[in-house]
């Protein structure tokens, strides 16, 4: 495993017993746990481990698709792809094609952190470079694939580094149009190697959403990931350019609960999510991963006795 300065859940190989190391069977058990439930997407967060190679991930995607063909596989980031393609001695275009044929449906936004080398060197030196991150997304877009983009902000970067990051994303989006949503990720400082840094305040968070919305006018969506920022701030962000607060979620990775988020067991019912959106006068629309409308909840009447489970995503379409 690479060293990660800001992650509260990553562990080096020498401390592997403190981390997560799942076998293919363990991971398939997690997928099977949701059989019969209205789950639309599995978001697979990886990690760089020598035993997880190209064949391993391709086989994993194939097994998920064989088990549940309609489940959208949103998996891994350029950090893992760069590593496994290099080990397999193949280029990005060939590698992404193999992943697509194995069942990969889209790439999540992770691993972007801050592209500018002055900052990336200090917080994510082991990870692929900003150029490599962008190049892998570009190859994926050329294959017709869609992906998301993130930016980890509020640590040692300056505003100029954030703007550089947005500019790089904007330029790639102008070339390919393959990004769906931009997700600013606020640095949380609990139990990681950057815990000495204070977290930025909520005004900064909201300003960052507003600037991102204006700068990335070629992105269709701006997402506030509520398990990271808390459900109340996510609700507020809907007045600052955000149109997507993600879904009901079941954060088995604990990326944010371990990093100090207010949300300790991130899962909301559909009813809670709908209420959150309605309270601020917005329209709750369930979407799938590719932003097709699944259901309009504007006039939905919820029965207090009913338990609403599921991993639906409810963006607000303005
Ligand atoms: O790349 C890790 C971030 C990312 C911390 O595509 C942290 O829909 C804040 O990308 N404080 C992975 N952030 C998660 C990710 C993501 C999440 C939700 C939805 C989507 C999507 C993508 O989490 C990493 C890193 O930037 N992260 N540690 C931390 N302490």
C-alpha cells in the first residue's frame, strides 16, 4: 500500500493487520449482502496492493456482472489503474479497454487530490501525477465512458492551486465531455498524518462550491457528498450551486467517519433524504449513476410505517 498523508484509513503493508484486505470472496459477499434490495450502484474503493493486479480486478468485475448484471460498477481510481497497468506493461488505452470489457461502468472521482505538483509532492507523493490522473480519465472518455472528478481542498494548498486544478478539469472536459459531476472534498483532520492542520470553516466550504459551480460551467453537476460534509451543510450547499447530494449510502469503507466527519454511520433513508431536499424548497429527483431520472419524489407521500431502504441518489434538478 502506498503511503497516504491525509487518509485516516490507509495502512502501509507492514501494518496490514490494522487495515482492510479483502479476498475476492469477501468482496463478493459484500455485493451478495444486498441481493433483493433496490441497490443501483456499487462504488469500489481500491488501494495499492501488489497481489491485486489487472487480472484480479477484471475477474472481480466479471463476477459482479455475472451475479447481478444491472448493478452499476463504479470502481477504482487512476491511482490503482496506473499501478496495475504499469505492472501489466500495457498502456492506459489498452488497460481501460480491458476494464470496460470486464464490466467497469464508470470511474469515481477519487485520487485527484490537488493536481499541482508543488502540493501533490507534499501530500500524495506516491500516487500517480496529476497529468497521469487526467490522461487515464481521457482514455476512458474516449471509450465512451463517464467519470467523476474530485478536489481535496482545505489543507496546505492555496487558492492558486485550486484554480489550477479546476482549469485542468475544465480543459479536459472541453475536449471530451466525459465528466458528469465535480465533487469538492473537504479535508477532514482526524487520525491522519496531517492532523496538525486545522479544517476550513463552513463559509469557505460554501464559497468553494459557488466558485466551482461558476468555473466549471461545462460540468452538468456539482455534488456535495453528505457523509463527508454532514447532512446539514449538504442541505445548505443547495443554495450555493450544488444540485446533487448523493444517495442514501452505506459507507462500508468508513473513509469519512474515520477522518472526523460528523456522520459516524453514514446511511439515510430515502424519506430523510427527500425531506432534507424539500425543506429548502428543492425538488427531490432520484437518479441513477449516469443521471437518468429514476423517480420524481416531489409529490411522494411517505407512510410513517414503511422502511425505505436503498442506495438511491436524489439530486435536485433546478
Ligand atoms: O481521493 C481521503 C478523499 C477520496 C480524506 O465519484 C479525504 O461519486 C477528506 O473520491 N478528508 C476518495 N477527504 C473518495 C472519492 C469519492 C467519494 C464519494 C463519491 C465519489 C464519486 C468519489 O477521498 C480520496 C481523497 O481525496 N479523502 N481522506 C480526508 N481525511
